[in-house]
C-alpha cells in the first residue's frame, strides 16, 4: 500500500501556515524528523501517529492516506462496472451504478464525470451544470478533457449548437494528444507496443465509427461499399483469424449491410450479410481467453480478453438479441425460413 503520510503532513502543515521548524517545535520532535517524513524517507513511529493526527484534527486513516487509497480502489471497481454497462448499452444500470457510487463518494470527480456522460440524453441541462462544476475545481487533465467533451454534447442536446462547437474547439487536436507525442519519444519495444495498442487499433476503430457518421450522405449502394472498406481495413491490419475485436467490428459491419438491404427490401442480399455476421460471431466465440496473435501489427504481447470490460462476451448472444428485438429491420422477415436458419446458427 502506497501510504501518503508525507504528502498529508506537508499539506496539513501548510494549511495551518506552519514551517517545518515550527511544526517540529509544536510536536516536540526535531526539524530533521519532520523533513524526512515529508520526503517519505521515514515514517513517524506508529505510536506517535495519533498525536500527529490529533494535532491536525484528522483521523489516523486520513493522515496515512488509507481512506484515499481505499476510495481509489472502490472507485476503480465502480468504474469497471460503468464500462461494462456502457459497452452493452445498459443506460439505466449505468446511472444506477454511478448513483450508488456517488452516495459513498459524492465529490469524486471521476464518478461525477461518468454521471455527466450518463445523463447527456435524459437530462442535458444537468449534464452541462455537472460538467461546469467539475471544470471549475478538478485539476486532473484527463478528466477535464473528457468532461469538456461531455460538455459539448450537453450543449448540443439542449439546442445550443454554437456553444457546442465553441466548446469542442477547445479540446486538444489530434497532434496534441498523448498518442501522437509518445510515439516521438518512446523507443524499442515500448514504442512498438504504444503504436500497436494506442494508434493502430484506434485507426481502424475510428474508420469503423466514422463511416457510420457519414452514412446518411451516401446512397444504399455506397453505404454497403463503406462497410466493405471497413472490413477490408480490418483484414489488412489484422490478417490473422485470432483477434476478437476484428470479428466484433466485422460482425457489426455485416449487420449494417444487412439492415441497409432490408430497408431497400433486398431481402436475399440481407440474408447473405446476416449469415456473414453470424459467422463472425461464431468465430469470435471460439477464441480462447488469452491469444498470441501472429498479425504483424498486433504481435507486441499476448492479448488477454480479461482486459475488456466484459471478458466473456458472447457475440452470438449479442447478435441474436439484435435480430430478435430490433423490429425496425427484422420484424418483416422473422417468419421466413432463411431468418430461422440464421437464428439456429447463432443458437447452435
């Protein structure tokens, strides 16, 4: 456990306007002892901790920093649940989880940031107010950047598009990011891992996501071509059949192609793409938990699916749920033999 007693003694001493010499005098110890405590070179004797805590009017746990460490561990577990709910579009569960966390840690900026993110659609005005509160007092730059992004969406959803654009223009651009900066300074395996994990993966993902934003500007035939290009990109970057998220993205692309065809009443083509989506889901679900890929741009380390927000995600179940519940696309074909065949593929 990384105790923060030195930092806390220094913080409380400064809050009381005391020098190290004056604190030492008040506690009846040497100036050198206080100096070593604050530099974390030594700790006060355990029997003396209550004396120091009482002097600063705090608990021993607060002085040691164990309360802060315990909070950080609990918040980390809460945030892990948030990622899982968000991945599976479980909006109500996400809000409930954050709400329970904020009852315990009402001024934790990371949880408040998740709260602002979670309520963007339900209560954008409250989202904006929460974001402003965080930005007024939080100094963590990573949290501030995310909150600034949430603030943009909050403004947009209350109808203030100009404010949303103004807010977005204050965010870091691509060339002022961690990803770009570190690739100029890291070396050896660290550089390889950084580029593979933080740039190459995101490059393919950004293309995958962006074509969905562009869809409305293209004809149905062109939309199909965009989805195909995304699949081609994943096949080029990840040429082996052992990468889980490759199958996840390709499955969603084939699903997107099927839905474009269903809208255009091209059911035969739609069934073909639905089968391909089911094949991707099936191949994904066969993969082991830990994978050593031979793909040239994904071979810097073993890939452990326990790193994912839901390690045992079953794509067949996800796709089956979509086919059986999304009436906008699939209601008209559910009684066909082709549809039932695909459903049986996913249930096998």
